[in-house]
C-alpha cells in the first residue's frame, strides 16, 4: 500500500497558484522595465532638446523658434514627470506581486512540510506493521517447530520406554 496525502489536490492548487504569482511577478517586472525605459528615453530626449536650445541660442535664432523649443521642453518635462510616476506605479506593482509570490510560496511550503510529516509518520507506521507481522510469522514458525519437536521427543521417549520393558 502506498502513501496517499489527503491534501494532495490542495497542494497542487497551491503550486499552481504560486506559479501564477511567479508569472504575474515576471509580467510586472517587464512592465516596470518598459516604464523605466520609456522614462529614460523621454529624459534623454529632453536632455537632447536642452542641448539643442543652448546650441540654437548661441547661433542667433528667431524668437519664435526659441519659444517653440521652450514649449517642447516644457512638454517633455511634463512627460518625464508622468513617466516617472508610471515607473513608480510599476515598481509598486512589482513589490505587490513579489509579496503575493512570497505568500503563495509560504502557503505551498506549509503544505509540503505537512505532507513530509505525514509521509514520515506513514513510513514509521508501515515499518512497525511490517515488524509486527514478521514477529508474528516468526513466533508462529517457532511454535510449530517447538510443537513438532515436542511431538517427536514424546514419540521417541514412548518408543524407547516400550522397547526397554519388553
């Protein structure tokens, strides 16, 4: 008879939940990485625009062109702030997903330890049952051999007594 863990289905569900949480964490990390790349790209574009304003201001451009570049720069500053907020939100999602994964892993480990304890108990009980059965078999064999020997001894003593009286 083999060991059957009564909570095996729950353990399997916990494992599936942990795997789902791991996938969610990977997705959140990918989203956070994408948000950080977008923020970095916008910041780089803004820095490039600032350099362009500095270069353009030295060459004597028209006022309208400088004004337009200033407007673009202000817009890029706003987009950098929005991208930074999106990156922070994505980082928060990663932290939340990490916490959920840790909770799922903890729940699965609890059931794994419980299964291990039940398996150890079952093995010990099984070994004890086997020892008891083997002891009973050995005792039965010993009893049969002792009975046969006693019968043989009785028969041989009866035949020796019968032979000496004649």
